[in-house]
């Protein structure tokens, strides 16, 4: 991907590593970093070509370090060490996609010797919460591998490799997570292309972790099965989701946070009607709205995960307190204006 006139372009994945270049001397240890993401509107529909409005969350990040070793592990293989109890619980599942990623990396870089790769991953992004933990993990590993070899890497190549891991983890991935975990500003993603939308709003997002792990793949499969059983529901869902997301982009640009919040809540209703919410999520959405949020919804795949509430700064404390009372395990504040200012 390249950044040009405020627009991020994600081309169709090519078969080669075009875009890599000689950069600096190889290192004994390479490092890479990526951050979390939020979907404001567009979950699930984006897989069917609809637009999705997304935000980077720089407060939550993942760091990876990579090095070659001649001892331990299978020759020309890779070992992953994931720190923190939450990461250790899913090490096998996560490493399946990362192994595919590293295999593609070796082939593309022409690394055919027997050196073993050791990768250590450390992160603060909760897993299975709709915050892009798997995509951020993959991006951090990609950057660490290229840093290890002393090579610069294009956004296009990074995207390809992250998508390799994402498709293993979740099935067919839209690409929005792969782009947003490396973005520096809000973006509108559709059909493989992303651009930075105009932002005229100054508000806060309160992100609340329900404490329940969701499954993007399970949610995608559930929605797809519903579409299969009920004729016309897929077209109706995608049309409604697209309309809501486009209206939200207009509200964001016009500086109308109340309208944006209302559209978020309406989109939540669309996901809830698709069977992707839970009792705790509903309680948290209701609590946020009762506390004065402009809008609230589930964010990400669903069946657990996080609730996203749009609020004015003066209501943030009350909204956060009510969310915790409704069952939130932890919360974070994401200032919209700061994301734009620091882009």
C-alpha cells in the first residue's frame, strides 16, 4: 500500500515480494510493532464489498522480536513464544497463521538455509475482542522479520503477508484489519482500497471489554448460514449496512457527533438482528446509552468482544462507570480528534 494525497491504496495481492528493497545491514534481532483497531460501522458487510469505517487504537499495541538460531527447534522451522497468560492460551491457533506467513517470507527472501527462526511476541491487545489482535500480531512479526534481514518493506508487501495469516485464522478476511493495524488515522475501507475520510467531530470513544472472547470465524459462518437459509437477507443486510456507513462518513465529515452516534446504535441493531450480540453486550450497550452516550454498538465480529460508545468528554466518566457496572472487564478512551491531529 502507498500513501498518496491522503489515500491508502491496497492493490490485489501479487505473487512476488515486489516493493522490498535493500535497506540496512542485517541485525542479530529484528523488531516490529503494530496496534489495535476499532470498526465504527461496516462489520461483516465489508466481506461482501460494503464500506467499513475504522479507527486505529495506538494505546494498545503488540511488539515482536525475531532472530535466527542454530540450536533448538526443527531446521528451517520457526518457534513462537507469546508472553502473557491470555496469549499462551491461543498460542497454537495463532501460530498456525504465523507459520504460513514465515514460510512465505522465507520463500520470497530466498532464505533456504537451515537456520531456525525464534519469534517472541508481547502485546497489550486482548485476544478475541474485535480489536484486531491477530492482524496486529501478524504485522508486528512481518516488520520484525524484515528488520532482522536489514530490508525495507512496502505497505503492499506487509499487507499481503498479514492477509496470509488472517485468512488462516478467520477464513476469507476482508483486509480492513490488516490495513487499520498499521494506520495512523481513521480510514474508510472498501473492496481492497482504503482512504482517509474527512473528520469534523471532536468526541471520545469509550471502548469496553465485555470479558467474553468472541470468534470472528464463528460469527461469519453464523451470518452466512442465515443468509443461505433466508432468501434476500444478504442483499438487504449489505444494502442497509452500506447506507448506514456512508451516512456515518458524512456525519463524521460534517462534525455531527450526535448523528454519528445514532447511526452507530442503528448499526448495532443490524448486528443484533443477525444474532451476533449477547446478553452482556446488550446490557453494556443499554448502560452506555442510559449514561448519555451519543451512540453505542458492538465492535468487531461479535458473539462477545467489545462495546464501543461515542460520548462527549464531559460524559466520559459517567459512561465508563455505567459500563463497568454492566459487566465491562476493562475500558479504554480513544480521543477522535487526537488521532486526526497526530496523523
